[in-house]
C-alpha cells in the first residue's frame, strides 16, 4: 500500500470468532496508509454476543468508517436477477411473483432456488426450462436454503425452537393469544404461560420475531417468512394436522366465525384435513366473495373446496364449480365460467339434485347469452326448458326467441 492504494475484501465475517477483532486493530494502526477494508457478513447469523458487534461499536462515529445495510431486493430488481439467471426464457408473471414471495427478495435464496428448479427441469440435451408448479412451497426449497435456516436456529434452545415451530402453524403474523391457547391445550408442550411469555420475549430480542405495531392487540410477526415457511414444512405431517386443528379452535374460540377470520379458519381446517368444515366454511367464504363482488376471493375459497370434494362428493363438487363459475363471471371471464357450469351440470343428478341442476342450467343460459355464444345459449335453453317452472320458463323462452332470431330459425 506504500506504492499504490490497496483494497482488502473480507467476506463472511459472521463465520469468524475473536479473530475479527484484528480489524479494529488494523483500522487504527494503519490510519495513515491508503488501504480500504471492506467486510461483509450476514446479519441474521450475528447475535448480540458475536465479536463483530464490539468491533462495529468501536468503529461507529469515525468519519473513515461506514456501515451499509443491504436490504432485500424489491420486486423489479428481483425480476432482473431472475431473468439474468434464466437467459433466453420468458417467465410468466405468476412464476416471478411466486419466486419473489418464497425468497422475500433474498438474492442468495433466489439463486439457490432457481438453480434447484433448473436442475430438476433439465432435459436430455442438457438444456433446462424453469417450470414452476402451482404447489411449490417451502418444503421444495433447496437444501442449501434449509441448511441456512437450520444454522440460524441452531443457536436456540429446544424450547425456543419448539415455540417457533408451533407459531409457524399460525402463519407469518399471529396473535400471541392464539399461541397461548394452543400451548394451554397441549399438555405435553412443557411450557407454562409465564415460560411461554419469556420465550416470546427472548425470540423478539434475538430477532426471530418482531412486534407488529400496525395492528391492535398482541400481534407479532416472523422476521422472515422463509424461516416461518421452512419451520412449518419441517413439521411431521401428523403433528402439523393436529396443530392446525388446535390453531383453528383457538381462533374460533377467541373470534367466533366472523367474516374477517373465515379465511384463516378455512386454511387451518384444510391443513388439518377436516373435510366437513372445509366444505362448510369454504362455500360460505366463497359466497361472501360473490356477495362482495370479489371474484378472486370467491374463486380461491371454492378451489379449496373443490380440491377436497373431487371424486368424493358430487353435490359439493358441483356446488364448488357453481361458485367458481360465479367468481369467473364477476371477473368477466365468461369462457371459464361456462366450463365450470358444464362440469357442474355433468355432476348433478336430475332425480336427486333437480333444483341445483336447474339453477346451473339457467345460469349457463345467461352466461352463454352474455358472451354472445349463440349456439351454446341455444343448447342450454333446450336443456333447461324441460325442468323449468312457469316463472323461469318465461325468461328462458325470451332468450330462446332472441337466439332464434340470430340463428334465423323458423321453428
């Protein structure tokens, strides 16, 4: 450095122990020498007792020192990173959104996930095309990401890890009262209310949880949804089902079945594989979406019901298709609406489900006419007329007349 300025780059300082204190020594002893020291570390791997904390404290305030915190990438920057990792491919917006959601814009996690997806999509000629399944979740994250999460959790006691695991069932953000009720119902949890309170306070101080001051009540959030999702994915299936059922019961006991918690209850009962309650709550929530002219909400809830009812309960399956049809119609997606109405009609038995079948047929007539699909409207009118009562027959005949005029029929 006596001949020319020198840059010294020291990476992964979180992996260092007391040796990192040499930076403090070099910084002060070499003040007159033209050397730029650059050090990087992962903040989530540095707790309050790590030697780097004292080094940073000693250097703070000096005009020759700067501490730069690198936040996660925003959506647009993250998209550029993914595109640079997948040259020659045009990824759908839903794929980019899902990768951003899973990785929270963390570049390290993004690189690892894209590499993992590319490896699993490699073809015989060595090329790879990223294909993202709709069901991709945190249990599909590559081992390197899961290992990073495990390294962070390794510093915690078994009790603290257990609290985080149970809390992960409640979601990225949760009310501590629900967590307390879950532990109260779990006699084998081994933590008293006071011990649980202390554990939550410790996890807040260690940076695993943070208080959500934007909401009323005792609401906290995971500082990382990757951490929450990976913890949840790591639960044994039987325990996961039991905990989700306990979470639903805790929320229902505290809040009842108000509209604002129905989506939470549906998610928990779906994870608990409680088919009857999924049917009940899913259809109710979907109808709320229809009544509120929210097609997306109606579709989301109805899809969950359909997943549980498919090939098991024809009437519930048909009702889910009817809700999906209504949701797509609200979004002016008339072709999709007609597809679901067609599936509903195929599932409904005229001798057992006459009323439901008539509603489906009449709706199919209306949607086909709205889409100006004349042939389809004619087909559904012919199917509906034999089942219609007097009041509905009149409206069906009006549509039939307009269809006939367009078709040039003389019948």
